């Protein structure tokens, strides 16, 4: 089959009949199921030193979804002691009160830490990574993989749009 379609017919009715034949052929080739891969959105940052209060990164979650994985890279530790890191996900109401709060703490001295989080998040959740040992580390890289829930995603009908465009181009050539 050639890349371009030629809609044949001497008049509009014959062209529409031929177009119906083409659409029937296309509909047989189209699959009933469509599989789409939705890559995660990375949330990332770098700080040379944590803020005075120990904050490394803060971010607001704009849509319902899931945090699947996190990566923390610490370029330099000042000594050989373990450093404590705190991860908090909180959802604040209009009064600044957090009715839902998830907090995890861990200690490490590794330069690279990758963890599977698999934590559901909602619109307006605030994620904070901090440390009480901010004066003992420097050069901190962070990356969090965030998957937006499919109900929040944009749905595109690429195959149908592409077919419509191709048909319209061919109709315009024949006129």
C-alpha cells in the first residue's frame, strides 16, 4: 500500500463511496486495544548545602498520582557518622493544618541511595526532604519519579487524528 491515498471518483458521491471503502479497510486494521506507555515525571533538584532549617527540597504535588522511586546523591560527607534524612508528605487544609501526614526517616552514609517508594499522593500534597545534619553534608542531588494518575492525563486519539488529516489532505488535492 502506498503512503498516500488517492480518493477516486468523478463526482462527490463516488468520492464519498470510495472513502467509505477506504475507511472500512482501515477499521479492519485498527486494533481494539491500545497500549500506551506514560513515562513518569521527574522532580529533581540540587543544593550545595541544605537550608538553615535542614530543607533539601520541597515540592507541591499538582495532581493525583504516585511517587514510585527516589534517588539521593550526597557528594560529600564531613565525617564518618550516619546522617539522618526525613521524608514527609503532608496535605494542608485552608487553615494550614495537615490532616494527613506521612513521615519516613532513614540514616545513611552512602553516596547514592535509590529507594522504591510506591506512595500514593493527592492534589495539594507537599513533599519535603530534610535533614537535621545539614552541616555535615554538601552537594546534594535529588530525583523523585512521579506518575500522574491516568484520570488526570490528557487523552489523544493519534491514530484517528492522523487518519483524518490524511483524508482531508487527499480531499483537498482532488478538488
